[in-house]
C-alpha cells in the first residue's frame, strides 16, 4: 500500500433515539461501529455493502458532515475529530449521489463550481464580467474571452477538465442531463484541488453508458491530479473496475478488506461471497448464487457476537457470542471465526 493519506481508527458514529415529552435518549442507532480504514496517497478504496450498512455515514463522518461518537480520523497526521482547519476542509471533498438535489438550482454553473474557490480566496483579483440578467430574466449569452472575469476563467478550466465547454458557464443545473450534472458535481469537488474525494454512490443514478463515461473521467482526473478516492457503492462490478482495494461493510462493521483483485476472485467472508455471487458476468455461465436468508438486523439492536451470524450459512456457536477480530488471510483482512477453523485444519 502507498503512504497513508487518511487513517480511520476505531471510528463509531451513533445516532441517539429519543422518545417521550422530554426527548430522553433510550438507545442509539449504531450506523458506524468501531471501523478501521486506511486510504493511501493516490489510491482508490472501494467501500461496498447493501443499503443501510453505514457506507454513506462513514463517508459523511470522514468529511465532517456527521460528528464521530468515538474514534479518530487522522489526515496527514492531524486528528480531524479534534479540529478541522480551513486547509484540511479544502483537502477533502465529496461528490454526492444525486446531482439534481446537491446542485443549487438558483445558481449558475459558474457560480456553483467556483463558490468554494471564492470562499478560500483562490480566485485572485476579479474583473467585471458580462452584465448580469435582471430578475426573472435568462442570463445573457456568453460573448467571448474579452468579457471573461477571473471567476469565469477558473470555472471554464474546471469545465474543460470534466468535458464541458463555455456554453455551460451561465446556465442553470436544470438545463443539463443527469450525466452532465454529475460532471458539474465533479468539477465542483475538483475546484479546491483536494487530495481526497469521497464519491458517495456517484454513478448509481446514471444510465450504464453514462456510468462508464463518469468512471473513466474519475480515473483520468486521478492520474492528472494525483487524487485519492473513497468510492462508495453497492455495485461490485463498478467497484471492481475502479478500485485498488475494497472494504466490505455489514451492519456498521468492516468485515473484509484488502486487494481488490484478491477479494473479487477469492472472497473469504461469507457475506462477501454472497455479494460476489450476485454479480452478473456476460457470456459466462452463472454459478450457483448464494442467497442470504432473513432480514438485515436493525442497527439500533445489533445481534451479539458476529453481526452476520443471523444470516450466515456457516454460523457456529462461537459466532453468536464473540465478535471476530480482523485476521490476515491471503492478501486481505477478514473478520470471521471461519479463519480460525481453517488454520486449525491446516
């Protein structure tokens, strides 16, 4: 693995459950529970798992949109759970799942992608741009380089990076397709020249062909600007293509983590095996799919011991009592008591 950029240690994010007139806390939703994760410089880590497992909460906690209950988040040696400076906030950005709701409909594309730059003083001296339209009027058409401001120039460079041209500068988000809006979201995240971008289901709302375009764009930008990604998704076929390492999450816990190729080709944890078996492969005879029985337990009342034992086809008595520690196994770490059984047999 490359040099660590960010290290998450024993991180938990719990939401209080309040009831009654006095809103007393009667429990907690344990969305993220004692998670350890490392992302190296220039590395892409895929975070996968079914809906409700805590993937998005983990991403939002790393960037600071949610407050950690316990644990630490170290970014280049600085503990983000203690203090976040302007510089560390600039260095970590996020691309949200739905660009239709994450882009301000009242702002032009130029204003959207340069808003952060203006807040961080990255635009320099600005010159008057083309006259703005009056209230209720459509923005005036773009007239060329002689009327560009410093903000226009910065926005134009960002738009070129994501495959859009100057005609987009003074238009609004509703005038673009879903794929184009997500490119604008990428440009906004890129505007502050971050080191880490958290992609929260960044392509799940797009058509398959558009997904491929956006993923290729992210890969090109990674090489161009030496970016690191935390790529959150439930689609293992997408994660397989873009990730260097994969972390599999279940009910707030990381249950398997390691090299992407090793996990995809030879998963060790029963939950990972079930996820991999559900990936369709064109032109290849489908192997027998492992179908999990039962429902995902509530994160407000997780089962004792291993959180997966209620659905695991290989559950043993120890699984119901003791939470398994992470153990190294063939290029990855696995939280499963089956690893101890395999060592004893060997």
